[in-house]
């Protein structure tokens, strides 16, 4: 429960500047590793529980298949298949270590039966996924790509760690239901809404000007969350509070109003899916400490790494796109690139 989490000391020297970029004060620059390659293969190299904070910003589902639905994800007890329900059941049974963040496969005795994959808390996960498939098979293709990467992220998350999954309005609700089944509903912490007001607006419906970030914690009783470290924001009605409170600002809620990356600001890299540093700074400040390791498996322009490093964290970034690697190298000259 959030109320029982003890906040640590505020961060020192991490300050917001006008265009959302991060400046470093008393905090030393943290290390950055950039891994080029398929994120599922790269993630398999890391040890269980290696990261306090994991941020995933997968490509949004536009209806096209993101990758093969048949993937593999390494767990604490070996390699497990994360195949679709159409795949015939495999007979291998695997030992489960205590507390392992592993996707459990429970094949039916009959060889031709569909795989029944249960969540970490014994839910009939595959039946739920099948229900969603009958409604929208485009999501099933997308989930076939995303699921094994979520399983790996959960394995890599530390005992007190937090997972942020950044999605758009098309998939957020489907993904929430399935992640509840995978991780356990009690591990769900927040639905964050990043709202922005930029770009063309339709006149045929309410314009969609927000993204959704789903937040899960590995241990609901012992996760790290430091609200005092988060940059505060102005009161909407400062006249209704004391002058002292107005000067300090208020803690953000779960709705974040923040512009997209400014088109003319020094933060802009030109990478098409770049997210603003202000959004990532808030995440890193709240859910990690100086010296903690932060992972981004869909690194893109490297915003997570730039922010985490400036705040004194150790960042690990993964992307297969050579253009993304080039942008990150230019943005973070101190980073180590690992092919």
C-alpha cells in the first residue's frame, strides 16, 4: 500500500529548466549502457532482479503485426515458451523457484489441447486472452509481441522495483486486464494519464490528446516511491492556498499535463517517437534512488537514459534500430555502446 512506503531524502541538484531538459547540479552523472539488438535477446543476459525501475514504451499498435507471435522468455527456472494459444502444448514441465517472476504454462493432458497459461497468481490467463482475441485479433498479434517482453521485464525487476508501461488509448484497457492476470491485480499501482494539447484535432469526436502509463510494483508492501523527490507543479488556483504553499507548488496527481517535445527546444533530437524529459524525470525521481539501475527496453532516442544519468542513476538502454543508437550516442557521449 502506498501509504506505508517510507520516502527517502529528496534528490539534490535535479532541476527542471524551461524546455523540460535536465540539468545536473550536485548529483554526479550516472553511467549509461546502450545495447544494440533485439530487446528480448538482450534482456536474457541480465540477472534476475537487476533493476529498480523499468520503463517500457513499446511501439503503439496501429493494426500491423509487430513481430512473430512465438517468442521465448528466460525465467529464473529456465527457458519457457510464451507462444500463442494456437501453438500446441509442449510437455516440458519446469520447476518454479519461490517468488519467481515467471509465466506459468499448464498444458492439458491431451497432446492436441490448447495451452492454458496461468498468471503468476494462478489465474486462467489464456482463457482471458482467448476472450479478447474473439473481440479483436489485431490486439492478439500485438500482445504476442509484447507479452514475452513484459515477462522478461518482470523477471528483471527488483523486489522493491516498479514497472511503467507506456501505451496509447487503443490498447491500454486490453493490456491492463492481461497484465493484472500476469502479475496479479494487487501489484497494480496506478494508471497515469499524460495529457497534451498539440497537433491536429478532429471535429468528429473528442480529440485524443493523451497517453496512458500503467504502473505495477513487484512487491505491493515494499516498493520504492519517493513523492518528496518529485518536481512540484503550480497550483491551478494559487489564491486558495497560503503564500508558502503557492511558492512551493503541489505534488502531481495521476493526470500529468505536459507538452510534447518542443519543436525548437534544445531537448529535441529529431527522433519521431521521442518522449519529453519532464515526463521521464518525474518517473525516475519517484521510483528510483541515486545509484539504482534503470532499464528501458524500447529506448528510441534515449530520453530515459539521459534523465536517469543526469539524476545519478545507472541507465541501461536497448534498441535494435541503428538510427536510435546513433541518436543516443550523440545525445549521451559518455555512454558505453555494447553491440
